[in-house]
């Protein structure tokens, strides 16, 4: 952004307005109380960062609402259809950063058609006119085209940060335009997004002089890259702190990059972690390269892992606070020598190939662990999983500062969950996925009610819960009775009757997001929450027992609630059975871009 542009920026405009007001108030014999108060509020609210605090401030009165809108520079929108882009620009005049979410989370499990919507196009076209000073866009589960990225790159001369998480619709052509035209770009993070290979050398499109890059993540890009260009880019990016490579970058190439950028890197995604050119008799000294990475505290990657080279990371293990092995099929024997050196670890992700034995090693070493995620190497329901209640109980006994858990397994016991509820009372997120459907406690044969009941009763800070296994209505009664802080609840293959959902809707006052699939909840359950839906972000129900008539009744009774029935192109519109229901609040009514398989009631 040029100096002339900066003179017109919101922050400068705010300072000039304050200065002029101070001059007027000091020279004039008459003071306008509303203007004085507005001036004071602007100076106070511009230092208020918390979204919750700002939301609360905007509800005090009309003046506070107005001033809060003038001073907010960062906006979070949890559902892109909750309001229109025009309403955003009318309400907030000086936005520099936008975090926007599209499809609901169940889209990650192929439960939503690919062309459902969540298009970024109307947002970027509106902001291009209203916010020429925009610096940051963070999108999640949005449909973004190359044209959208081109418009973004051309419209915001001071643009600095682009983060695309679980997005689709764009390719390397769009990324090339961003790299070429956003000369002040600091962050380009492509995370778990579906990026089309347009056979464009996007890495070569960055400026040829020194860059402002601080973070570059492209591990999800399934396309070869120009390594020579990448090497040059890293070499002329002295501020680079985060670098996450894709699987087309070999271990030899990682070695060369570390020699260039090791001194300042704090987060490294290693790429394939296998040798590309094995014609050399002697491989490079990988241990020495990692030893030079004295600042690295976050380590990930390890795609196409060659086990014999894994010990090369040992020199950085002592400083690691985050380690991600979720793409590496690592056995316990390979894993334990690594984890035994990670005493400072706070975040750990891995495949279940580390087995209960590996989790026991984590429990013995990582006393500062706050977040644990264990993913399945083989997600089929009929397999014998390598992790179980033994690993979970070991974690609960050894990692008592744990706050967040995601755990995939094939079987579990109530005793293990009860132990975790007592040993890890700081849990705020508990997501247990027992992959086999309707599986009881595999030791006692009883439902998993008491285990999940203990979690919601003893973990008093719990805000997110995902349940699975054989659960009766009793488990949901526990949730309604004790889950007073739960904001997000995910349910799959659980419950006996409509009463289960009624317990939750009547008993969890802070519930914002409700995700349900393949459960026996019908019309009575849906109607029981009508007093709550205006205060929730969304409700998703698929493969339940809902009828079209009930959904229409809810839509008629709640006109400010958007009720979408999602089917397929060949569904019978007169069929009474509802395959998928998606309800959300909206300030601007039903969307205009609904595809044919979506019926808005």
C-alpha cells in the first residue's frame, strides 16, 4: 500500500477525526455530550480485542453499537449464510481481517454434496469495493475459484495473509496470481484444501527480491513444485518462521532448505521424509541439518516415511511443543526412541499405528501434554484396532493437564472414561469415535452411558463433546443435567428415542452447534428444541427419522430460521422422509444460490 493509500486508511482516519474533535471541543464554548462520548468510546473500544467482549459492548445501546462497528477491524462469521456480504460492509466500516466459515463440519465426511454452495465470490466482490485496505482473509470449507483469488490479489494492495482451510474450487493458477501480485504477503497457508494441479509454476511467481513471507504451508498441494525456485524463495525470505512442504519435496531437498532457513524456522513440515535421488552412495548428514534447527518447536510432515532416517530429528525433540505424526505409519519400536526425548510436548497428533504401547510412552514422558489426537490408519469398522482403553487410561494417568482429546478406536470401556474424567478435569474438548457401530463396553457388555456421564459430570469446563458407541437415552440425560457449558455436540448412531435429544435441547443452555447422524430422533425431538434454535448457530440431522411435514412446521413457526432439506438431484420432491436437515439462523433470509437438490422451506 502506498503512502497515499495509508493516508486514507481507517486507522489514520480515526486519528484525524479524534484530533479534529479534540480541537473543536477545546475551542468551542459548547460541548455535545454524544460526540464526546463517541470520541471516548472510539478510543477505548479500539483496544478491545476479544470478540465476546466486543459483542457484549455492542448490545449496551445504539451509540455503543454504532461505535463498536466503526472500530472493529477483525470480523468472524461462523456461517457464510448467516448474513449477506452487504450487511457486513454496512455494519463494519473498517475491517482489515475476515475469518469466514462455509460448509458444516460433516462435509468433511462426504455427508454433503460437493456443489452445495458456500461460494466466496460474493464476499470478495463486495469487500473489494468496501475494504481496499483489507489485509487478511481466513476461509474454512469455502468454495474458492481462481477468479476469486485473482480479484483478491488485484483489489487489496496491502494484502498480507491468506489462509485456506479445507477449501476447494481453486488451483495452482490462482495461487500463482496471489504470489505474484500480493507484494506484501506474509502468510500463505493452504491447509487440507483440495488444490487442482494446473501445471503452473506458482512458486516462481513470488517477487524476485527480498520477500515479507513469515509462513508458507502447501503440504496439501498434490503437485510437483519447482524446487530450485523454492530454494531461492526460502533464501530471500529472512522472516520465514513456518514452512510446511508437500510430499514431492524429498529428504535431500529438505536438507538443502534447512541449510538456508534453519536459524529462524520455528515450525517445519518435512515433506515426504524419504530420499528422492538414491544414486548417491552417501546420503547427506540429516542429523547435522536438524541440529542446526535450534528454533524449531513444531514438527510435522513425515509423508512416505523411510524409518531408517527418523532418528535424524532427535536433535530437535527436546525443544518440541508440537509434533504431528498423523501421516506417518510408525510402529511402537520406531516411535518410542523419539517420544522419550519430547518432554516439553503440548500438542501431539499420530496414527493409531503407534499402538497402546506408544501411548503409554507418551504418558510416561509428556507431562505437559494439552492436546492429543489419534487417527485411524485403517478406518474400516470391522478391523481390530491397535489402540484401546489401555492407551486411553495410560494417557489419563500420565497427562493430567490434558485439555483436548480426539481418539479413534474400535472398542472402549466405561472404566477408562470414568478414570479420564477424574484424572483430567481440565478437559474442554472430548471426542471419542468408536468406529464400530453401537458397540458397548467390550468388557462388561453394557452401554457406554456411565462413561460419557462421568465425562460431562466431572469435566466441568467441557465445551465440545462427540459421542459414539452403544448409548441409551440415559447418556443424554447426563448431558442435559451436567453439560451446562457444552457448545458443540456431535452424535452418531446413538440414543433410544426422541427423549434423548430433548434432554440435550432442554438441558444444555449454551449449545451452539448440534450435529447428528444415523440416530433414532424424529419429529417430536425436533419440535422439542424450537425454543432454542434462534440462539444456535446450526442444527444438522442426517439419516434420522424426520418428516417433511414437521420440517415445514418448524420453518413456518420460525421465519428467521433457514430450514434446508438436502437430498440428491433424483429425489422425489413429494417424498415425506427427510434425508438431511440443515437449519441455521440468518439475518437476511434464505440464500439465493441453492442448488436443485436443496429445498428451502
